């Protein structure tokens, strides 16, 4: 039979602290034998697509492609 979950004021503060300032995301709470043993926070940042920056779409595409290439290069050097 499952043990009843014990959530005291300390855990309520910890949970509220993890949720504080989170706009988009999730909080995964792991319970073992009726007690909270772990919390995992996954937060997502969303950015608005603004076209008022004055850069053409092709300029953005070239920059994105260049940035991806440099990231791939840094990952390859980190592995090897």
C-alpha cells in the first residue's frame, strides 16, 4: 500500500522557488516511499521573431548557417 505523501512548509517553499519566474516549462517531482526525493526543472525560453531589425531574410539565413557551422566545428574539436 502506498504511503501518504508528506509535503511540509519547507517543500512547499522549495517547489515555489523552482516555479518562481518560470514562464514556460515544467517541474517534475519524484516521490519515493511517500517522500519527495528529487525535483527536475525544464525551462524553455521563447523569443519573438522580429522583422524590424533591418536585416534581410537572406542575411539572417547566412548568419544562421555560419553560426551552425562554427558550432559543429567547436563540438568536433571538443570530442577529439
